[in-house]
C-alpha cells in the first residue's frame, strides 16, 4: 500500500528552489511575495520547499511578481508544475530509497545525459548480469530479494536510452572500468560486447581514457550530469557512501560542466575507444 503522505521529489523541490532564487533575486521576503501573489507567507514557503503542488499559472504569476523576463526559463518552469510524475518507477516507491526513485523521474524528464566514471560502468549501459554482480558486492550486503529489486529497477531505468524517445547519452569511462571483470570472464565479455553494440547507436557516445593518459579532473569521483529544458535547470548527481547527492546551484553546474569538458579532452575518440574495448574483451 502506498503511504498517504509522500515526500517531495527532487523535481518538485527543484521547482521550489528556482522560485526561491527568483524571489531572492527580486529582494523580496516570503511575506512580500505572498502579498504580491494574493496568498500568504506560509503558502510561499510551502511552494519553495516543494510541499505544495503549484500550477503553471501560479508560476507565471510569481515570475512576473519577481520581474523575471526570461520567457524560455519561465516556460521550462511551468513544465515542472503539478504533483509528482506518475511512471513505471512508482511500483518501486516502497521498495527502494527515495533518491533512486528521484533519479528515474529525473531521467524521464531530462533532455540529455553525460557521465564520467573511473571503476564502474554507468547503470544505463549495464547488462543484467553485470548489474547483479555490482549489487552483490554492496556494503552492507543486500538480501537476495533486495538485489533483485535493485537490478530490475536499474534495467527498467534504461528506457531513458533504449525507449521510444531515447535521450542522448555521452559516457566517459576510464580503461580501468573495462578491466574490472565483475561477475567473471563470461559476464565481463558479454558486458563489453554490449558496450560495443550500443556505442554504434547514434545517440550514445562512449569515450575511454586509456591507461597512461595522465591526470584528469575528478579522477576519484563519478559524475552524472542531466540537462534540463534550459541550462539553468540542469542537475548533477553524485554517488556517495550515504546515497545520491543532487546538485543544482549555478556555480556547481558551471563547475561540473567544465570538469566534464576537461575530462572529455583526455579521452580517445569514439572509434579509438571502441577499438580499446574490443582489445580488452579479446584478452578476457
């Protein structure tokens, strides 16, 4: 049974965050904003925390009150209005942590995706057997049924790149990730074969940093960058030991766009990257 009161999703909180930024840029208090909007200070606070499902007309009204003239940005905000999005991920809402559900919803709405990884392959490109091996190595260990939930969820997330409206994905890998051998040689070979197959798709680009490629930014941290309808609505997701961290402050977005640009400059081109993956697979 679904809980009666569900916490705001990352997407709902992000809309509230953007409206708060607009209010602060206009140098208005929540009480002043409520008076301009014909509501109240508590209602503005609830909107900004993501607890209150605001409509498109209200967003446009608030934007006018805050003297925002960027129509493309305002329209992108109106696309984020209403309650939580209903999707395939709802069946997992009581089975997995909220940040996993938030990630699937973000992938559903994002325009394109860009990732970097040192020792892991991105979940969107993992085979089921590879994903099972990854989940089986988690600390603390998952129970068998928990592993199955997480693996099936990871595979269903791949609709973002293999569904009817696939999103462009650029993945930057270090050669180390190709040698990890999760699940043993047979699973590893199948995983590398899968990488080669999907790398031929027009909307998927796989770039590899070879051993000996030298230093590059964020060598110890994976980065998942999801683009919004406008750059101001981009989102960065970082994996941490305590769960996923979602970043959306403009200085953070600028930093990680720059970091990914610099990392990409250290990679082989797509053709050379595929050739390297083939050589690694042949050695298994």
